C-alpha cells in the first residue's frame, strides 16, 4: 500500500530527497506522498526510506485507502523506472 504523512509532520524536508520515486512533495501544511508514485521503496530498498529518516515516530503511516500487494508495488516501481529494469 502507499504511505501517507500525517499532521504530526514538521516539514523538515528529510524524506523528499531520499524517496527513489520522487513521490514526496511539500504540501500545506504538511508534506504529501503521491500514492501513484509511492511503492514503499519496493524495487529499490528493503524498507521505506522516508520512514528511516523521519525524525517523528509514526508520522508516515500506511494509507488505508491505498491497499496494494508487494507484487502491485513492484509492478508500479517497474513502470516508474523502465530504464532501470533489465530486459526479461
């Protein structure tokens, strides 16, 4: 499933640069994750990188409105990064 940033966000900007899918952008009043670009870092890392750098515990949560399987997330990553995937 895609991730979501909640109101506890302090807009520190730490998560933006680390996102491999460029899914995070400044919002009002907190940063926002584009669910169409968020793969929870499946395809790039073992864990969501935004969560690893966020200084606020539990600020980035699973988006209950965007339930996706690991296979769906991997397919989304491949679609976002077609040049990074070896031909099959």
